[in-house]
């Protein structure tokens, strides 16, 4: 029989053992949930779009879209219960049809020319929960639906963006299949073109992430100590990798990790545009202040080492914004008084439609509007569209294009 003393003073457990056991249990249950929700034979798809949505994406009147269909110049819309809709492939084909009569205006296929540099947009924040991944996913999908050739990169070891693309980081992403494979310092480094994957949206490709990305954080200090002449330093390695495929894309969107490590600094050094997401609350703004101070100091050191500090735009995106919240409105006004036009005009509204879609690893472009209260969905998609259109305008301004 155990003594009273041993009962009162149980043997201490190692934290490592408990953490590993919990991780194994959670991983096992998540895999079971994934297999039940997404069988191995299933593939993630995107919903069809209504004629009004398609017309907005193409930048034409809905009447003209009907005319194109009646003339047999484009794909025939699917009709179910009297409702017409178009698939993403239909939208892609419609762009080609309309472009034939646009006399090279690039209105329908807005691919960049040789004189327009690749846009690399790094979405970042020092603090988790700021809507960074949601912003990245919706921006990448929006730009692809608008006709740009887009590469989305998950640089966060937590790999939430990868899950949104329908890829399970633990099950579907093998060794050397993240961007780490194109950044590593040893002989196993591989071309970035071998890592890129197609998605279920035409002209939207992506590079998945998982915990393997942390290897870059571990390898870089050793590489700095053993660096040889001609070796590419850590901060230039993402730009170096993207240079191999730059002719294939118009825009690269990077979901950065919520920490200021070597991966984030490399993404910053490669960026032509930076979007900093910020939740308008005091603790989040204070955290962002620390992020900016440390980033400025580190970029100064990178500049001394030969890194480029040039960029086209850096803007702050207000996320999870509640218009009826007085303190949030005061915080937004405070940020605008400091940063002026660097704060995007349109905030990303807090919405149950966005959070509910995220439960099933979907974006607003993927979920069926019928699953939600229509007013809630319409309000959310309008907010997302306004934000993305504003960023699209920044991209076109950087290219010297007239506003569309």
C-alpha cells in the first residue's frame, strides 16, 4: 500500500514526455478527422460562380456576358433549377475569348510585360491571430480569379495556408517539398520549379509548408559560420529561388511566419510589397511597434551586408474590424494619424462567414453562399473584395498602369 507521503507527492513527470504524448494523441485524432471529412480519393474544388459574380471578376456588364454566351463565343453556363453558373475554368476560358477582341489592352488577361517586374507581396505580422493567413489566401485567389498568374507560398511552419489549399501538412507534404527545399545550403537543394504545385484554380500555383521550414532557421547560423566566397546569404535566398520562375508569374504572395526569423527576413528582402496585418487593439498595436523596431534594426544590418532595401509599397491592413466598436474606431483613427495613406482605406471586417468557412478549411470564394445568411455573406465578400481590389491597385501602380 502506498504511503501517505507518496500519495501527496507524486513523482514529477518530464514536460517533454507529456508534450510528446499530447502531440501524438492530437495528431492521431486529427488524421482520423481528416480522413473522415476528406477521404484520400477526394480533391478540394471551388464552387461555381453566378453570372453577376463572373461579370464583376471580368470587369464587364452582366448583359454583355449574356450576349457573349448567346453568340456562342464562350463556354456555355451550367443551368440547374433555372440558375446559371460558371466554373473557374469557364471564367479562365472567357478571359481568353474576350482578350481576342481587346486589341492587346490586357484588360482581360492582365499579365505583366517584360518591362514590369515580378510583384512579391509578403504578408506579415509579429503576432498570431491577426488574419494574416486569411488575408494571404483571399488575396491569392482573388488575383488569380482576376486573371493574374499567381504563386502563393506558405512560409509558416504551422502551415495554415497549406491546409486552406486542401493539402494536409502532416500527410501530404514530404521531405524537401516545402520552400526549404529550394533554400537549403547543401547538395539536396532543388529547383523551385520542382516544388511548385498546381491548385484547383487556373493560374494559381502554390508551395506548401510544414514543420520542415524550421530547418532553415537551424541551418542558417551554421551556414553563416562556414560561408564560402560566392555563397548566397540567407536574406537573398528567396529572391534567388523566385528568379528561377519569375517569367511564369505576375504576382507572388507569401504567408510569413509570425516571428522575425531568417525566413521572414528573407521574405522581406525579396518583397516588392509588404502588407502588415493589424488587429485594432492596444496590445496588438504595441506588439506591432516592437515588430517594426526590430525589423528596422535587422534590415539595417542586412543593408550593410549588401541586401537591397528597395520596395514599391508597404501598407497596413486593419483586420477583424468591427465598425460598431468604439475603441477599435479610435485605434484605427490613431493609426491613420500616424501612418496616413499607408493604412489601407478598406479594413477586413470581422465576420462569422469568414470564421465559419475557416472551420472547413475554405475561403469565401469557395463556400456556397446558400450556407450563410445572405446579408452576412454579402457583407463579408464585399469587404474582402474591397481590400483585394485596393492591393491590386497598388500592384498596377507599381507597374505604371492606369487604374482599372
